[in-house]
C-alpha cells in the first residue's frame, strides 16, 4: 500500500537541491510506476502519463519520472519479490519461456530465425498454495538444473520438480540441507546409484507399485500448482516482454511476479488436483 500522507519522503531519494536542480526519485517511486504500468499493461511512455493522471486526480503535487528515467533506473533496480512470512515452504520449481521483442511471425516463416529472435527463460519456485517465493531469469539455453540452488529459500522444508531435476548434484544439495521431503521422479530408464540413496528407494517403490501410485503417495502432483501459476502469469501479462535490456527485462518479470502474489493475497481462485 502507498502511504500518501508521507509520499513526499518516499517519492524522492534525497532532499530537494537548489532551485532548478533535477530531483532524484527513490527506488520506491520507480517501482510504484513500473507496477502501475505492469498492472495496466502499458509501455513506459503511457505509464508516465497514467501515473501523472492519477496524481492529478488525487491533487498530489509531486512530479512523475519520465519514461527515459523509468527505463534507465529499471535496468539496474533490484526488485525483491514480496511474499508472506512462513515457517515452512515446500518449494515447487519449474521454468517457462518468455518471448523477447523482435521479428514478427511472418518474417520468421518467410526467412527463418535470426540472432535477434530469442527467448528468456523464467525459473520460478512457488509454495504449494501458488505463492511465488523465488525467481531467476536466464537465457533460453540454460538448463533448469543449473540454477536450482539460486531458487532455494531459507524456509524451505521440501522440494518438488520434474525429471529435469533428477541429478546427483541436486540431490546432494538437498540432502546437505537436511531435506528428506524430496519429490523428484526418477527418469523412465533410471538406474540405481551406488550405495544407499533416497532415489534408489524411489526406484524400488515404483517397481513394486507403479509410477502413478508412487507420485500420489509422495504428493508429487502438488507441482502442478506451479503450472497454474505460470498460466496465470501469461494470462495476466502475456508471454512477451516489453523491455529490451537484460536488467529491465528482469525488473519487468519480478514486478509482474510481485503483482501476482498481491492478486493471490486479495482474491485467488481455488483449485485442486483431481
């Protein structure tokens, strides 16, 4: 929520200088503007006008950052995903692709892809209630397992992922943290690892029953909540990024994820796995 009574101290990073000096906007002011732009699906120039209109209707005398300032500050502004305080989180992880600004579909079909045509990969970690707890943005050629540790959160008590996370390195990281609630399905052709290992117990349980029954027994299908969260992201904000620089793209994604968490807090559809 915005504290309009103390907006002046929040809006400017430093006291006003001499007359005519350019004002320095706080990170809080930049994030508010970018959040309003993401909520209304506006480019930066229209975001500037929208915030200016809101301030005018409310009778607020404060200046509004222009679109150039929003672009430059967004390139290095670090957005922290706002989450609810929890003592325990069963982290469910997955990734999805987001299109970058570039060629149109006709150009691609006619002449093929070029280096300008690319994707960003959004790696997310959510709790089983759908709340986004961590976000990592990479290039599209980065494997899911390569950034898994960056998604970890201090309050994590369990971990779930698909077969892409079935590696020794990830199991070692999770077991080192003392986790025993690990919900990663062994691959179809998986072979037991040497020695006693939790993954070997999973393979044996699957052989004795079935993969479906094993997944139900460990609660693996809670991971489908991350698919729902990604669907909500793309429904609310589309699967395209407006920003063209790496820094502003990451800021754009994290602002959107923070908005999704706020939407969930205010009113979120109930869903269940059947």
